[in-house]
C-alpha cells in the first residue's frame, strides 16, 4: 500500500468516525462517560485521607464535587445512551474552562484545584471530553 493510499484510508476512517452514524463515536462517548464516573468516584479515597489529616477545608468541597458528579454519572449515565454525548461535551467544556482558569491563575487562592497537577488533569478531562463529544452526529 502506498503512502498516499494509507493516508486516504486514515482520512476516510476518521471521517467515518466523525461524521457517520457513529457506532465508534458512541462507544468512545460511553467509554469516556464511564471512565470519568469511575475515576471521579475514586476521589473518595483522597477525600477521606485529606479530611482525616487536614480536616474540613475548601479542598474538601472540591473533592466532594468530584465524588458527587462521579456518582451521578455512574447512576444516570452508565447505560443511558442519550446521556453519553451531551455529558462528554458539557463535562469537556466545563473542565476545559477550569483548566484554562488554572493555567491563567496558577495556585489561585491556594486551592489544590488550581495547582499544576490538578490543572493538567482538568485539561486532560476537558479536552478529551470535547474531542470525544464532538464525534458523530447529535441526535435529539
């Protein structure tokens, strides 16, 4: 296979994912939704550790937010096909905004939510959500 043919094949495959009815796009959105739900619920481990070591503080609410969002995503979005794409887009947009805020105002207010590691994680969650959410068609 020539390099040109390989390139055309890759473009056709990406176009099929992006614009097609999107069985692949839908599977990626489901994977994103479930993965975010699982990892956000797993934040409960660090929530308990931080609370027992430092007590109640702003970081406690940051972690509670992640745990509650993850729980809601797992409950409502695990098998709900109509949830996956809108969640990917909305979650991606929100966490991209949080990441941009973190890059613009590093360590804002001394909150861990805006330290370098959390800002990087927020950007990965946000950008991947926007990319995955933009795949396929939006059917209401």
